């Protein structure tokens, strides 16, 4: 696995494309929460899928350079 420096990671986070991507992820989280607020309980499998989707997007948004170091060790 290629090592990414703290500086490279910060540059990536500051890039307009990255910011737009993370904003789109946040919008999807909000949309999924809205769906759950209206449809929760109607289909347990769908509820679980949406909850997993929210968790996946949040994990992506919260990603830190430390997470890379853990994987590469």
C-alpha cells in the first residue's frame, strides 16, 4: 500500500473536488434520514439498508490519515 503523507492528505481534503464529494455524501445522509423519518417500520430490510448506507457515508466523511496508518501496519 502506498503511504500518504499528512500534508498530501490535508491537500486532498482541501481540494474543491473532495469538498464537493463530501458535501454530496452529507446530502445523501440527510436524504436517507428523511426517508427513514417517513418510512421507518414499513420494511425492515429497507430500514437496515438505509441505516447501513448512512453509516457508510459517515465513516467515509470521518476518515482520517490515522486510518490509513492502521491499515498499512
